[in-house]
C-alpha cells in the first residue's frame, strides 16, 4: 500500500505517534465524557426545565449539545495537529528536510501529513461517537455519517492552518489562532446555544465559519432528521474551504521548503 | 592522489555531477555566483571555503532539494528540475544539521528513512543490521536517538544516508562540532566508503579534513570558485613547500619583517607573528639566526591547505 509515496510519510507519523498513544488516547475518551457530563447532563438539567428547552426544539440539552461537541472535537484536534507539528517538522526536528532528501516530493510530504491529521481527527470523532452512544444520544443510523462529516469539518480547519503554519517562524502565532479563532468559534458557532440567540450580524459571521457548518450537519445526523437539501450547502462549503486550504498549503509548503 | 595532472583531465562522460554557470540567488543576494565543476565516479570531491562562501547552497542544489536560479546542472546524468525524485533515489545525503527523529530509536530511524525510499521491509531489516555494524552502533540499536553523543548521531546520519546504497554520497560539513576522537572515527568510516568505490562530495571549512579526504577540491569564496585542484597541487600553486612562523616580542614584529623579508619567496605580517613562505624551512631558520635575530619562538612546518585557503580567501573575519 506504500506504493503511494505520501503514505510513507503517514506511516512515519503513525510510528512516531505510537510512542505516546496511551496518554493521547486517554484524553480523546476522557474529554467527551467530561463535556457530556458537565454540559449535557449538568447544565442540561437547568435548561431542560427552562424556556430554553423550547428554543432547542424540545429535545434534551444533552442531545442538543453532544453532536455539536463531536464537530468541535474535530475542529480542535485539527487545529492543534496542523500547527505545532508542522512547524516542528520544519524548524525544530526538521523531519520534512529528511523526507525531502529522499525521492519524496513536497506534495507527498504535505499529502502524507494531512492524511495523518485526518487519522487523528477520525480518532477523536470516533471516540466521541462511542461516548455519545454510551450516553444514549444517538437516535439513528445516520449518526455513522458524523464520522466522515467530522473529518471534513476538521479538514476545513487543518488545511488552511497547515498553510499558515508553514509560513511561521515562531509558534507565537499559533496561540493567537487558538485565542482569537478556535475559542470564539467554539463558543459562538451554535454549539452551546442556537445561533438564533445571537444578533443577526454575528449570525452571518457564524455562517461562514467551518465549525457552524459542521455543527449544522452533525446535529440532524445524530437525531436522524437529516435531509438532502440540508446536507448539500454545508458539505459544499466545507469541501470548498478544505480544497482551498490544500491549494494554499501546497504553495506555502513549496515556498518554505524549496529554497 | 595528489597528482597535478588530475586538473588537466578533460571533462569525461564519467562525471556524476556536472555544473556550468550555476547560480543561486536568495532575493537580491547571490549565494552561488556562476560556478562550474565536475565530480567523477569514485573520487572524493570537496568544497572548501569560509562560512557563507556558498558551499552549502551549492550542495543543496546538487542534492536535488534546492532549485537553481540559472545555469546547467546535471546529476547522475539527469536534470534535478525534472527528475528530482529519480536523482534523490540514488543519492545519500548527510545534512549539516542532524535531522534524526530524537523520539525514535536508532533502528527505527534507519527503518523509517529506508521506507521513504520504498525499500522492501525484509531487505531493509537486513541492511539496517549491516549499517549499524558499519556505524559501530549495533549495541545502541534499540536506544532512543536523543541521548546519543554528537559523534554517534553523525555516524547514525551517515548510516542513514547509506540505506539506499547510493551512487553518490553528499556530506555537508560532516565533522563540524565533533571532538577529535569522533572526527577520526568518522574519517575512518568515510575512508572505508571511498575504498568501496563510493563517490563522496563534501563541504568543509577544516583544512585537515579536506587534505585527509579529498582527491580534488574547489575553494569557494563569496559564491565563486577561486581555485581548483588536488590538495597537493593547490599547495604547490598557491603556497610554498614550507612555512616558517616567527614570533617576536610584541611591537617588534613590523620591524623584524623588514630584516627577514628577503629570506622567503613571500612574507606575511600578522599581528602576533611573521609567516615566511619558503621552499626550505630549515635553511630559512638558519639564515634568521645567522643574522643575529632572536625570535621568541620559531616553527618550520610543511605548508598546508590552510595556507592556501588564507592566501586565497584572506584573513578577514567572516561572521
């Protein structure tokens, strides 16, 4: 299967990850449990008895928040996997340069690393799905599609951020991305409350964020109420952002690595 | 080695690397300024020069990882712009800075790198044991790379560069930063490779390294090639057979220079000593004492590449 050169890069990433997988796999399972307990069950016990219950369509808050959190996990995993590790491979451990001294090309290195980020996103979405099932928040077989949709949501974060990471000389920009990008998206993309609660201006901003589009896909998938027309727009948007990210990343990677 | 006639060899078809008018620019800075050279099969070819001379930039172009700005460059008969992956499949590269994976073991580093070349797993495992033996790292095979000494990491990097059994091995300052023992072990390994017929291309700013390892070398300065030949022919052309170093009391140096200048073919006045370039060092020393001069210290030595190098590239400090 390693006839595809990029997969040799992915294979290396997997091997390097295998050294620390224990600690990391724990957090990918513990985080969903903690979030679903605190938000879904804890905060939900208030909301389910209040006026908010109607605003989220008379479902329990746990059912409302769980699929959105799965999309969020995809986004945050994508963000952390596509910034520091890429800069590290360029500046700190210089693993990219070791790869590029072999028959591998810049495109192979980028594709192989993105594929690995995809694996990491898939793992965190899959563990969310398992935990969601344990909490009884999966009401339909459609929920299986949360996995590919989650990967796509993550890709819409990973590819532009990988493009950005390859232009950076220090990691200070990355914490800025988290503070001014990932955290506000996490809070205001309709994960914890319906977007309708926001002022109209902010709603428009939310529509163009990949996380809201991912949330808007995952929620009906978990409930089994998804419709084709509901899917198309969000999917097209996420695919467009991901593809644009790859195109830009190809160019920033080449500019950085082929000097 | 060390035959003058080697310089006059016509460019043969045996050239593994051929460069003509090769230029590399970074923005408006011209790092490599129209250089030409050939590397022939089986030889050890060196780029000697101060920091910033353009050695590493040239090396990166030869390694097929840095596109040239202009000029002709053929590596293993192929154009790196078009056939980069095919060329790199047959090259071994030892970069200036180690880029081993510190989290993986010695063996894993070799394995992962071998897989980048798509070497079949079974074959790779056999090769790794041979390479560990060659690099004297067999006992450390299952240790992580991080705690290894600088010399061991370099040997591992060299072992790694051999995993694809390259036709051409490129080494960018292979012994910089190593202690003398580690350097000698490394040189010994490189000799063995040479004896096996591996073609070596290396950059260095160590004169002793260039003299020890290179059959032929070019001296680079400010992006240009300023001299080319075997170490011995370069010494013959740009220096004298011997050099006498005379140290006088501080303040006396300039005055003494006038008194001994005629004893050598050339004299160089340094802040702390005089260098007298001559074909016969002992005779020059006798002549100095014969004139009743009493230097604080006298050293008559063979001329080295260092003399050539300093003569060609000057004594200005390069930061």
